[in-house]
């Protein structure tokens, strides 16, 4: 789904680009903040363990719900892709640890544990719980807080873009442009400090 925002005064280019604002809507305003290359390192077995741990609670889940729930329970730190969740579901089904039944108007496949699966999660309960800690523990509290702050800023920007006047939208664009430059200055300063340390 795409949401088209109005441009700057007079319908010209807006402060966030060369034309009307366009923001991709995925999982809320602007979608979740993404950290290229800085996310937690997740092993294939962690996804498998998380799925089993969720299903152990006794509620049927479909693949999309599993992806959303993992993201919610880790406060956005871990957002597994469909490319990792669905193959894991297929593998667990092949191992007869879970089973799938079509349900609802859309006939989505809803997954539950089999008897073998119940026995497995009982035997490996501590191991499955530890899979969550292994992922969330790889991201420190400072980065988690940064993710929350970015999300809050994105929500505020979305509200200004939707409800603000042309002048307010333009002012918000200037604030964001200044912020972007300030963030790059932080990186540049770190680089200069590192170079001075190496030369000293």
C-alpha cells in the first residue's frame, strides 16, 4: 500500500524530495526502522525454536502471525523475514513436529503442534526459551532505545505530513534535513577521531 502526501506550497516539490511525498506503509507509519547490517545475528535454528515456543502456548498461528508476533515480543529487535519463517515451518511439518490446517475465509494454513511436537517442546523447553535471549541479547539497550526513538519520530512526521499546513510541513522538512546533516557530522567526527588515534 502506498500513501501519497501533498507536496510543498503550490503543489511543487516538497521538503522531503523532488515531488509529492511518498511513504511506504508497512507495519505502521513508514514501517519499522531498519538498521542496515546492524541487526541481530539470527541462526536458522533460532527461527525454528521461536516457532515451536510460540506454538507450545497452544494457540494456532499462521505464518504471517508468527512473523508479527516474534517482532512484537522482541520489541522490534527481531523481525524475521518470510523467507526464513516459511521454510522453517515446512521443515517442522516434514519432521512431523507441527501440522497445518486451512482455516478462515482466506483458508490460511494455521499451524499447531503434533503429539510429537508437544513431546519435543516439553523436552527442550529451556533450549527454546533461550533462543529469544540469544537474539535480543545481541542488541544492546542503547540500540533498542534508538529504534524506539526513530519509530516515534516517524509517527510524528507522518502526522505532520497528513494534518499539517503547508508551512508546518515545510518547517518539519527543514528540521529533518538539519537532523540528517547533524547525524552525518557525528559519523564524520568519529572517523576523524579514529584517524587521529591511528596517527598518534
